[in-house]
C-alpha cells in the first residue's frame, strides 16, 4: 500500500515545484514588463522635454538675435557713465536755447533697489530755474524730444509776483524740477554664444527688429511757443482768442528794439536842448524829426497789427515808447510856439506817408498826417512850407478816398469782353458797361479780365476779382 503511494507523492511534489518555478518565472516577466514600461515613460518624458527644449531654443534664439540687434539702439538712447558729463552739458544747452536761467544744479542720491541685478542705473539731477511759462515749456519740449531717454518725474513752480512782472517787464517764475535718465552699464556680460546661420536668421526677423526699433523712437512734435497766450501764472483771466502769432520772446525783442530807438531819440532831444547856436539847433531838430518819424511809423504798424499781446511787453511799449513819444512831441510843439512845424518835420511826415502808401497802409498814413494836420492852417502862407502843406493835404485826401473805396461792397460776378462789343461786368447782381454809374460817386472807367477800374471822387481806383 505504501509502495503504491510513492509515485503519486513524487508526481505531486514535482508538480508543485514546477508550479513554483512557473510562478517565479511569470513574476519575473511581470517585473521586467513593469520596468520596461517605466523606462518607456521615462524616455517619453525625456523626448517631450527635448522637444520642448528644441522649440524653446528656437524662440530663445530669435529673442537673442533681436536683443543683439537692439543693443546698439539702447546704447544710443541711454548714456553710460563716461557720457554723463556730456549729458549735463546738453541740459545746459537746452537752457540757453530756451532762455531758461539755471540757478542751481545738484545730483540726487540713487534710490533704485537691486542695482546689482540691473543693467540700468538711475541718475537724477535736481535743477532750479528762472523762466516764464513759455520758456519753461520750450525747455521741457527740448528734454522730451531729445534722442536720449529723459523724463521729468517731479517739478514745482513758484509764480512771480505781478508787481515784479510789471516792474521788470517779464515773468521770472522759480521752477524746481528733477530730470532723470538711466545709465546703461551692465555689471557683467556672459560670453557671446555663436548662433549658426546668424545673418540668415537675422534677415528673416528684420520685420520684428524694425518694429522694436520703432517702439523706441520718439513721436515728432514741434513746439510753436505761446501763440499769443498770456502767462497763466501771472494773469489767467485774459482770454487768448485773437492773440498774436508771435512768441513771447519775439514780442519782447520787438518792444526792446522800440525802447532802444526811443532812448536814441531822447538823446537827440537832449542835444537839441543843449544846442549852442541856431545852426546847431536846426541840425539837431532835423535829426530829431527824422528819428521820431521813423519811430512813430514803426509804433503805428505794431499797434495796427496787434502783434504785442504779452501783457508785460504791451505795458512796457505803452509806458516807455507810446507815452514817451507823446510827451516828447508835446515838448517839441511847445518849443516851436506859434511858428508851426518846421520844414524838416513836414518832410519827414510826408516821407512816412509815402512809405505807408507803398505798403497800402492808408489808415497808418492818416495817423502820420494827424501829427501835423491841425497846424497846417497856420503855415500855409509861408512860401517855403506851402508846397509841403499842399502835398500833405493831397496825400491825406487820397488816403481817405482809397480807404472809403475799399469799404464799398462790390460783388463782381464776372465780366464779358468781346471785340467790337462794349465790355460788360456783373456787379452786385446787375450788368454795367464802361461809363455806367454803380452809385452816385462810383463810375466804371474800364473793364479788364481780372479787374475793374473805377473813378471814385475824382481818383482812379481798381478792384481786382
């Protein structure tokens, strides 16, 4: 019985051993499969990372190319430490060009953090200036439009007192402002990595490079001065409509020139008063009349143009020139007594009227005539001065006629000119031929293709169309 069971025992034992071996083999295979799968996932991750690196490298490479091409532009708009002295001189040039007076200059401490990590170092200078509003605006315009990057992070204006402006003739506001720039001074630069096919890749990116360059360019703007505005820190109540087209410096220059002419005229008047004999006095009076006539002519033109609107300059013109001329003319007339204006004065007034006629300034010619007009009745019996009296009166009459003619409303619709047929003009909606009266004092003398000639109060005048 026991002998019959032994084969089965061996058979079952061998089967168990075989099963164990097979299980171990299967487990080993499963472990190998799991490790293979892990390795596959690792490889996939590495491949994805490599692909991302390749794509990132391409983008990084493009950005490096753009930055290399932009570095020159950046260096041009940001000075380095060696150029900062020149930068300060540029600001001083701005002050001279805008006529701003720099009264103080101080470099401020750098407050920017993490400077060791940045390639841009902040530099700020505090300036103290004296200027009027429009000089300050011109100064700021020069700062804004310069090729170097600059900005004004802070400014303060202390307005000039009105009494000071009226006394000096110009506004001297006190201005405190900071002008800031950034110095391009990299602490450390890595070695330049060679990029294969750099020129070809750069040429492919020329559009992006140019776009970046355009972003750094300043928009152009031309500052045209105050264009007739008042200084708002002095008198903001005066409206600006109808102001002068001249800038404040230009107005100040014109008035300064007239003031200097007035000073010269007063020196001649002193020589008239200090004359030692009649001949010397007559010669000095001749020079005085000539100087006064030229000055009065220029003042009339300036006032007619309305070019002096800057309040301090206008007050200076009135006080130092216009009022001074009136006083001088009054004093001169008192010394002439009942003799009336001398020949020299009559000649100068007549020449001034002729100059106004040449420029078609008929109202100004009448203003010049008024200087002597009321005195002509007293001297017309003088045979030496009678020719000047007649010519002056004739000039004044023509000036009045021309001025009145220019005020007549004439709407010329057109003309018809044909050979053998009287010419016709359409005036104020009606047809008129040569010899017709447009009104009681206006006669058509001739009709041309571009103008009509009239006879108005005995004077031949033309109206172009």
